[in-house]
C-alpha cells in the first residue's frame, strides 16, 4: 500500500572539500511510516538528515515537507513545517529542569512571563499519550540517559512535530531502554506521526522499521520492505560484502596481569564500587556485563587510572597499589578505550595525527630534542587510517569532523596498534556498524592471541558471550563470582545482571 508522502528529498548532493558525503540521494517518507536509514559509519546518513533539518545546505537538490519546498539551511523553517530532530549527542542544559529545557525557544522575547502552567499541562498530556514518563521539575543532570532521550523526543513533540528524525537513538541505551523506545515509536506511527531513525544495528532495524533505505559511500544502494528482507542481506548491502564475525578459540591463559581484591570506591559517602574482586590473565578476555548505571563507568575509570580505590588493593603484573596513574599505565603498555569517546577519548579540536600520538608523543619515534617529528606522526596516523578503515579521513582531518563511529575507530587503532599487554576496553563497539564490530572483535581476539590481557566492559550480552573467556556481572557496584565461558548461558547471565546469583554475592 502506497502511503501519503510527508517528506521528499530529491537528488541531494553535499561535498566537504574533496569528500562527497551525499551523492544525488533521493528518498521519501510516508505518513505513519517508520523508516530506517541504514549504513556504515561515515556512509552519509547524519549529513543527509542534517540537510533535511536545515543544519547543512545541500550543494544540489531540494527538500519538500507536506508538499512545500523547505528553504535550505534554516532549522526554524523545518521546525515550523512540523519536523523534529533528536541528535545522537543530546542538546540539553543539565542545570535546567525538564520543563525549562522543553520550553526554551518556544516563546518570543516580548513575553513578560512564561506560561509555565499551560506548558506543564501540555507536557503531561504528551507524556501520557506516548508513554514518555518524566518528572517535569527534575534537573536534566539528575536523569538517566534513557530519561534524557525521552526529554529530547518530548521537546520535538511539544513543538507539534509531525515528523521525527532520530540519529542513532539507541547508541547509549540499554537493550531494555531500546525496546521501550521502539515500542513508543510504533505507538507514535500508529497515531499518524512519521519517523526516520538512523541506525547501523540490524536487530533493531528488523524489529522496528517498516522500510529500510541503505546508504553506502554517500549513495543509496538499496531499498527494502523490512518484511521481505533479513539481517544477512542487509549486512551485505550495508558493507558491500558478506560479514562474518570472528570466533574465539580456546587457549591457556598466562600469569595474572590485572587483579583487584576487596576494592571499594566512594563517591559522596556512597560506595559506587563495593568490595569487588577480579583477575585478568595474559591471553584472556574477562567480560564484565551489566545494565547501564551499575558501576561500569567507575570500574572503567578505576582501571584506567582516573579513580583511586578507597579500600582494597589493585595489582598490575604483581605490583600492588591503591590506584594507578594514567602515565604509569601508558608506560607499562596499557591500551585504554574509554566509554565516552568525545570527552575522554579524543580532543576534537586536534587533527587525527595529533590524537593518534597523543599518549605516546614522548616516544623517540615521535619526538626528540624538544621537537615533534611531524612526518613520523603523520605516517603513523596514515597507517591507522588504512588499518582501521577510518573513512573520509587524512592525518590532517580535524577529529571533530569524524562521524562517531570513525572517531571510535581512531581511538581503537591508537590503542591496539601499539601491541599493548593490557587492554581496558569500555564499550568498545558502541556506535559501530556491523562490519566495524566484526573488525574490532577480530583485533581484540588477535591481541588476546598475542598474549594481551583484556578487560572488556560491555552492556552487549551477545558481545560478552562471544568474546569472553570468563564473565562477571556487575550490579549496584558489586561483581558476581566469575563464570567460565564454557558454562555461561544467556538466561543465567541475564539473571546475574539483575543481581540474582547463587552462593557468594561478590567476587
């Protein structure tokens, strides 16, 4: 059945210098349709949606909303036409309430007072209608990631959006939160709203969308009705080849590289890590699995040298300490892949070559006699770009210009290319496409094979089950006892993630 078109993009082309981000792309969106825009990192998905919303101006082509031509480069025109966009990285003010964030920009400067009571009533109605419950008086800084996303969606709906664009909406959500989001989106489309969501996650595309448009290299390569395709076909269309994830093989682990014994970390008098214990051996991957907000961030910071233990002991290759320093970890040969690539993983204002050598600039191959060996640094960055398939980049490209997935590849490459003996991998494939996930898994398994100890902190149960030799669940800052991968079963691990485990409650 042909749906009434609410959006039409025709022959959209956008260049950034020599890079063609969008190459004559056309697509339409029907009323009440949930359309998935699928593609690899750097395929041009976000650029296309930014043109639609007016953040970018296309070099050629036009956009029509409800039959009317939208003036290019004017987000307010898109909003007034009934288009709302929720960005991958939220644009909320943490020091303001939910209601204040939603009302920002909706009243003219001539208003002597804000109509807060009317706004709160409208917000409550929208929350109840679409099942997006959130406290209007709570400060955004106090909300979980999932709640912040609800606020972003409500902000668009408050402005009477009839078309909703979501850029990588589940990139920072747990599986439960993602399921709830897509249930909400299906309710929205059933009531006549139209939704485009950008994704590279095949499972959610198959589960949620009515139709899929696939981009590759800035071009539309295919379009499929979701009911008439499958994950294997979409993966091949997305990356241009058959995708096979690597398989872990058994091997005997070596000596202890990183251990923790009865470690607790306090924050504001509260234990955010509570008498935890673990060990990671050479040639072994220890997977820490848990629902977001149960202490993973603190564990990543502790093992990366950004937090110190308040009690208990840590040991690195036999040397006991209360905490590490980042400098010590880098010198000892540790690769650190942080959870937040934007604030902890890279400096956006620096070029790729600068970020590539940032932690190792004092090595003789990169500097000497007080001078940076720029040619050597650029050559090294070139190697990373080639090996880790960082799309549309040169050593001099600004890091902030990279897509989220390509920035993650740069951080992974910087750490894995140096043959570390310990890898702290905190959400290493968050925001990556199917092909990139397979490549990262391959790199981690190769590092393990070469004798590296890997601490994998992830919220992706499938990832942990596929890569880990040993698994521990984290719940409210406590760790379960270690479970060998050979004995791990997804249902049992799922219960452990909810804090239900037999025997000793913490390792």
